[in-house]
C-alpha cells in the first residue's frame, strides 16, 4: 500500500482549550488536501454546527497528523466520526529515533521532528506563546483569532513538509497504519476518562493529612518490628 492508493490525503491540525477534568473545547481546525492543496480553516463557532468534517473522510481518505490523538480529541468532543486510516508522523518519528540521543532541538515534538529533517519552523518561544494564547480560552480579539488560525495553519504546512521528507525513507505504510489505530484508541480512552469513585475520592481528599499520618505511623511500627 502506498500514499497514492488513497484518493485524498488530509493533513490536519487542531487547537483546543483543556478545562481541568473536562473534555477538550475545540478552538479551531485547519486541514489541507495533500494532492490538490485545497485548504479548510474553521473557527470554533462554525465547528460546533458541523455534523462532521467538511472535507473528505471516507474509507478512501488518509488522515495525516503529528500526534493524531490530539486531533481526535477534538473530533470526539464534536461528535465526529474518527477516520479509518491514520498516519501519525509522531509515531513514525519515534519509531525511527527511539534509543537515539535527542540532541536536536525540540526532542520528539513537531518542532523536534522538523529540526531533525532540516525543516524550518517557527521558534519554540513563539510556539509556546501561541499555545498560551489558545489555552487562555476566549473570548479572543479578531487579531488574536487570525493569529491562532495562522498558527494552526503553520503546523499543517510543516506537517505536510514532514510527510514529504519522511514518506520515502521512514514510513512503511502498512505498519504505520497499524500503529495509527493506536491514536484512535488513545483518544477514545482519554475522552471517556478514568472511572473514579468520586465519593471515596472526596473523603480521601478531605482526610488526606490524617491518612498520611496514619500511614507514616503504620510504617514506623513495621520498621521497628524485629
């Protein structure tokens, strides 16, 4: 199986806020069709009214992202179906570089993968500043909104370049698609959350200091026993 076996190849990036203990709150999405260059830029108010992606997402489409579980967290928050075929370049970069000292800037992040392949990106400080703007949550000014969309679009552009660099030498597509299924599973697990007995958790938090002191005393007793 090769890239050209897919009718469309969508390179996608999303931005979202992450309220503590809640599903993500989508901010925007940018997607680009790899072959034609057609691009979609969608802000959160429009995203909320879409029953599914406004671009192809049928079985003949390949979904490409860097750390795709993040994008799928947005899909799940919106109630969108998760694509069948996923190429996660984060997995492929890790598969290529695991065990090798991360001497390049950014480690295994998107910036790190681009640095490794000689792809120019925005600086780490600029990226961190934009992430902080997104995570701050709205409302955003018109200028901030344009800046966030441009930032998201820039990640799509470098992910596309990364695909071009990695596909000939690094990506074994049948294995990559198998690994890509894991991104779907991770997103579903994170979206569902970990089942917690909230009543017991509340009692533990309320009595935390007393519980710790009792454990310390019990440990001291065990430690003094011959």
